[in-house]
């Protein structure tokens, strides 16, 4: 017997109804208030953000469509705003809400993972990782520290791959001097997901080390962020 894949009348009715017409226990917002945010799926949390759906769709229908089209929350994070706007029912306000919510989550994670000091590569990698999540091109970050290796400032140095390592070196040194840093760590991402350093990464690290020694500023590490929890530390690998 071939299984009937059509929706039941109950499912069809639920699909056509707006969320406000659902039983309260099934509405994402009410469910969140009752169970807490951890009790909701990614799609239900997204539906709470969207609040309303599109023509013929509830907010949860629209959330499921976004999750499927972009392959989950991480894919939505990686998507450009223009890509979100191309989805029927997603306008400027909804796109802004989604991007803002994801960024808030990243900032909370960074606060929770702020190292006591920046001496250990694994802790630093965990701290900077949210900066690079969802990015499609290389970004280069300098973490500027005081004499106790406590955080003074963070500075974005470059976006994309410059043709010369001196672009990185000059900017890092300028920012370190600007805040009177005693030490620094730099980090960048490999959008490919593989953190193995390239020849250009090695050259940049060597040039940064020479400049830091000349300026008598401690260069503690260069960390390359890959996918999942992978990273490469020049300090850990005795390449600094």
C-alpha cells in the first residue's frame, strides 16, 4: 500500500491558520514563556523573532523555510542581507532583526569566554571564534594587551587578503602604539575551514615578529581559526 503523503485535515488547517489561532501551548512565543528559550527548536526561536509570516504562511512556516533554504542558523548567519531579502516575506525589518539577534548571541558568547589572560591559545581561539563565524572572506584581528596580558582593545586590521604583509604589520603596530599596548595577539580566519597556515601567513607572522621586537612589544601568538573548533597557533607549534 502506498502511504498517503498529503497533509491531514488537521495539519492543513494548522498550516493555513495564523499562529495566533493555534492553541496557546503550541505558539512559539507562549511556549518560550512556559518552557524557556532552551525548550524551543531553532525554527521556533526564529519564528518568535519574525513575529508574523507572509501571505499564506505563519511565522513558523516562514522560519522553517529560512532554515531549509539556508541550511540552519549558521547558514542564515553566513547569508548576506540581500539574500535574506530575496525570500518572500522577509523585508528589511525582519532581516535586521535576524542579523541583530545572531550578533547578540555572538557577543554574549565572547563575554562568557573572555580569558583571564591571553597566554593560552585554546582560550584565545574560543574567545575570538564568534568574530569569524559566518564570514565568507578573511578578516584579520589584533588583540592589544597591557603588561599583565589583560585586554586593552580589539582592532580589525584588514578585510580580505592584502597583496603585501606590510599592510598588516603597519596597521597592527599603529594600533598597538595608539593604546600603549605592551603585548598583542593576532588572529584571522580561513573561510575554507582548514587552519593550516599558508606561505603568506608565515611571512606575515615573521614580519610581525620583527616589527614587534624592534618596537619592544611582545608578540604572543598568531592564531588561525578554522571550521568547527579547529585552530592553528604559531606559539603552540613553536613557530613564533
